[in-house]
C-alpha cells in the first residue's frame, strides 16, 4: 500500500477511534494519523491471529473491513497508551 493510502487509512481510523473512545485524547492531525496506522498494524495482527492461528505483523488495507479492523486496533492502542501514561503520572 502506498503512503497516501496509509495516510488516508490512518486519518479515517484514528478519527473514528478517537470519536468512539470515551474521554479526551490529545494530539493533532499527525497524532491521529499515527494512531490510525498503529491501529492498522495492531488490528491486522490480531485479525491474522484469530483467522489463521499465527501471529504475524500485518496491516489492513484501505477497505471497509480494513478500516473496521484498524479502528478496533486504534481503540486498543488508545487504551494501552492510557494505561502507560497513567502509571507514569
């Protein structure tokens, strides 16, 4: 997948995840894009674990199913980030 598709997937998935997850998440457009891209990797890896039984570092594509999986991964990333920053503060 090219860089423009990664950026679009990251923006869409990150924005949806931030809208769904309760509370306020900081960061601007680049943080939202990074969150969506990280979510695509987390979601893609978990999806391959559930469907194939093996864990592999894979990312989802730019499709409706891919965005759904990336949003789930981004929500997991927000949750983990919240756990890490609460302990540090």
